[in-house]
C-alpha cells in the first residue's frame, strides 16, 4: 500500500498494515503472435509465497495483532492459496496460523498447496463440506486468542490491499510501463481482490492519481454465482469506498450504479465448477508460457483468467492487463511423516 500512502497519507495512516510484500509487483509487456497484452505479476510479491493474497494479509495480520489475537485462522478449500499464504506469513507478524479446509477437486496446484500446508504442521480443521463453514467460524472464533477470517479475507478491511494495488498500477502506467488499460482481467474467487481493485480505481480517480478513463474490471468466475454475483461485488466495492471515507479518505462521489457499470463478470471460463480444470485454461496457459510469460499460472484460478484474456485479445479488445494472481514459488511436497499424520480423507485426496 505504499502508493496509497503517497497519494492519501491520512487514509493510509488509519489502515493497519504489516509490510510483507516486495512492492511494486512487475508490470510487463507480453508480445503475442497478433499483438500484445500486459501482465501484472502478483505472484512475485514474495519469494516465500507470493500472489494476490499477500496484499490482503498485510492488512489482516496487522488487524489481528491489534486485536490481541494469537492465532489467525484462514478458511478455504484443501488447496487454498489463501490458507497456505496465511500459515507461511503469519509468523512475520508474531502470530500463529491455522487453517479450516473443505474438499475440492484434485489438481496438481491444489495438491501442491495442501501438501505444503500439511508440512507446516499447523492446526488443521477438516470440514466435510463447504456448507459447514459458518458453523466452524462460530466455534473456532470462540477459542481464546483466535481470530477467524472469512474465505479469502473478504471484508471491507481486507479489500484495502487491492485498493492499494490500484494506486500502484496508476504509478506504473504513469511511468510508461504500460498504456492505460481498457480492461483488467483477473479471476474472481472470494471477490476480495476484484472488489478492492474496483474500489481502488474509483478512489484513485477521485484522488487524481488515475488520470485516464477508468477501465472495466473484467472478473473471470472461478467460483459460481451467487458468490460471484456482479451486484454483490459492486456493493462490496461501494462499502469499501464508504469505509475509506470514514477513515479519512476523500468524499466519495462514486455510486453503486457507477461501480456496477465498470465491472464485468465473465462466466464463460468456469467450466464444470470451482477447481475443475478446463481445456481452454490449459490451452491459454500453454500459449502464454510459449510467449515467454514471466509469471506462473494455475488451472484453478489464473489459467481461467488467461483464457478470457486471450479471448478478448483475439476479439480486438485492448489494451489488456492480465492480473496474474498465482504465487511464482513452487512449494515442496510434504515429508512422509507429515503426510501420514494428516486426516485419512486428506491423505486419500492427495493421492488423487
């Protein structure tokens, strides 16, 4: 949130923060056979474990520490990026991490994350289904010293990491690293990053940091409706803007209707559902890797966004920025002892 602090220091001073990431993340041009796109490599945000969740955790870890919590719990699927990021980065704020996880389809990326989660030896609560999440939040949240994040850290506070990313992007465009985009293409899971970017762009325009026409935030569904409802995300972004004003930011001049108009929710790449890999995503990943993409993609999240980005590119839409959200760090497999100590359903799942 360094760029946010430079533009709106009063607001930034009221947002709790633990500095975790290596900012700014790279913004680079990627030549393709019939043109070019630009890639914002959020995966390079930290060498231990990067990705878009590092921005969310900078705020959440500081908030947890300010609340006097000793352990911050993440909720997600077995292979959650948010869960492994929380466990690995929590000690940097003097906290311990825990994970509440539920089943998802197997894939190489989910297995990698889950194996790394087991290898940390962190407290792990396995749910039978995502429908048990509200009950687990309630029960675990009552433990002494515990603070439980909603999936993806998706709250008005958690979105401020992505708000800061919009200001960072404005500085990079101003420095000539990319042209002002027509669309920013990213995967929508918990909606925290999408709503934060949508709010951040509006706030950056109000602060006169974003000096160009506002782009469409093109969110590509990796989780289904109603979690990724367009109206729900726009309302979330509006609540972030209202909260920013209360914290000392500028007076909000952006309506819910404005935000709704600047958001496009793309369901064409979801396929059979969350965690289910599609042929279109795999093809897009191969195309971008062959073009020397300097970012890591995965078939659960960023690969589906890549498929949408290439579809838009082939249709002549541009300039386009692909928000590459997957950590560039490849995590090691768990030790045999750690894997043996895992609950049987997780051990079975890891074997595919």
